[in-house]
């Protein structure tokens, strides 16, 4: 959401499949600031790998990679986010 809000005018098209922890495949697409996405089918035996395609201008590839890397679920990141919650999980 933040990506499209800040850079939507420069992103002509984006689409992909996201591997979200404990969830089915999430397929998405966007044109400028118009976004749609939904959970589709289970991963099954297929490797859980996110694949993203961006078409646009003035896209800072390294910043884009870094922002998505912040979303990767690791034991450390899950523990860090759990500490920020008001109630224990």
C-alpha cells in the first residue's frame, strides 16, 4: 500500500505471486494505484517462492528489494514483532 501511495504514478504495472507465511498463494496485480489481490490455491509440494514483476519508471530497485526484504518472516522477525504487541501471543 505504501509503495503504491508513494510511487503509484511511476508504476505502470506490477503483478506477482507472494509466499505469505502460513497461507495459500497470494496473486496480485496493479496498474498505477489500482491494486487487486487474492489468496488462490495451496502451495502443495511446490517451493514457496515469491515472484514479482514491476514495469515503470524511476523505480529504485535496491530500495524496492530492501522494503520487501523487511517483510520476510524469520524466527527473529516474528519474535521482534511479537514483543511490540500489547498482549502476549
